C-alpha cells in the first residue's frame, strides 16, 4: 500500500470518528456556517465539536505549515482530505476570508513574525476578517482608489470609504488598500491591517434585492493605524507603497474562492432534480431534462478543469490568468445552476416567505447569484484579461 493510500485510510477513519452526523447535513442557513471571530457563537454542540477537532488536527488550514496552525499536508494529501470530506458531505469547519484570501498573501509576502502572529489566529478562528478594496468610485478600476493614509511617523491617519465590504459589520479586522503616495498611481498603495473597532472606523450594511445584507459600506474618519504591532509584526503586508503587488496576488485567491475552484458551488443538479421529481410523482419537461443534463456535463468539466489547474500549480506550470478563467466560468455556471433550479421549481420557486420554501430560499439564492459575476471582478473584466493574457488578442 502506498503512503497516499495509507493516508486516505487514516483520514477516512479520522473523519468517521470526528465528524458528527449533524455536520454532514446540507447547510440550511447562515448559522450553519461557522466564521469564527471574537463575537462568534456556536449553533450547536456538534458544530463546536467538529470545529475543535479540526483545529486540533490542523484541518481548518490543512495545507498550511504546522507552525502556523495547519497540518502541513502535501498538495496530494490535501486533495485526498478534500475528496474524503466531500465523500461524507462534511461541512467546512471554518469559513474565513483570512483563510481564503489574506492567509495566502501573508504566506507569500509576510515576515516570519507576522505569519506566526496572524496565521495561527486565523487557523484557530480567533479573528474574522473583511476586505477593504472597492470604493464608490473605484470598482473595476481599483487602482484609482482614494482612501488615503497620512504618514505621521509611527502611524498613519486613514480617511476614506470602502464599499461592498462583505460582512464588515461582523468582522474584527480589515485588510485594506490605502493610498500612501498620491503622486504614484501603482506604487503609492499600502496593504494595511487594522482592527475595525478602531476609533473612527464604522460600517453600514447594504440591503440587497435578496433581502439580506452581507455587503457593507465601511467609513474611516481619522483612523489611527500604527505601523507596527510589535517587533517584526508590521501593520502592513509587503512593502509600504507596494501594496498593489499584494492586492493582485490576493485577487487571484479571491477569484478562486468566488468561483469555487473545486466545483463545490456548481455541483451537478440534473440527476438530483430528476430523482426528487420521480419521488414526488412529477415528470420534468423533456427540454428541461436535457438542459439539466447539459449543465451536469459542464459542471463535471468545470470540476475537472479546477483539478487540472490545481495540479499545474503544484508543479509550477500554472498560468497567472487561470484564476480569471475559473472565476468567469464558475460564477456564470453558478448563475445558470440557480436559473435551472428556479425553472424546475415553477411558480413555487418565486415564493418569498413561506415555511415550505424555507423563507424563499430558492428565490433569494437565485437573486444572490447575480452578484457573483460582479464581485471580485466583473465577468466582462475577466474576459478582457483572458483575451489579452491567454489568447494574446490585441486590445482596442
């Protein structure tokens, strides 16, 4: 038996022993997802037990080094763990922008002391982060951002506004792009880290058409950001005025997260809907059945593409524009998935409040997907990047 096969057997046994049955059920609402942070509470004993078991094992961030709270798994082992968790439909023990976005940036650009300080707290779910990128006048043209940090020697005084800062009203800290040099567009931005409880920092939720408010506006009025949180722990990632390099690197991970690079948010739906209709004694329209089958084929192809890209990353052959491909394909596929689910559900899917639809979950979820092709870079911008950097097409 190979080492990887042994690891798979051990992983399977560990999951069976440590993942409660409740944590293998589909996510029904926001409270089923544990985000961590200093104000976090567990919905159930099962959620708490699953989280604590994964923290102890390093499985909240399995591929991170052990000294930063991870399990130190190789890429092949991390893939096996994902497969085995998917097999038993195990929930993610900890959802975190710190894991998906800030963590990779710190691993790449951070100082050793900075990594040990922040990454271990992220792995243990002790800090909940939000992202301060977009501004009212700087979305796709992010480098035009105007939030400014005035240098006061040992600290900056930051003034400005961010928008679409997801879950900022529930976050503890923010990783924020701040202009620190008004004379240089690209080399005048610093990637700062600071506490959202800082005096002068406030948030305001933005209500969406789905009825929820995951997005916020974030305001900074004379927020004092120290340049260091201790020896070797700067309050910025990378170099001062070179935050755009960090921002671009992080965007790649954000786009993979939004797209669901492992196919997780675009899973097959056709066979499941057909089985559900059969049990209910219904019969799906033949044209709809064909569309569902076509979707399932595309979803499986998307998952295969994601696995291919992950394998290329392992051997250093990944193209820098691949996250843009995944982001475009994944978000458009997810929108298509919800469109099909709405069609299959008929008029009942449009219902907004009843217990039968869990408070309008189908329609609210469908409306939420409209933001997928905007957040993290619009589909149009992704296509421009793909055309220029992969297809080498000339610009206009």
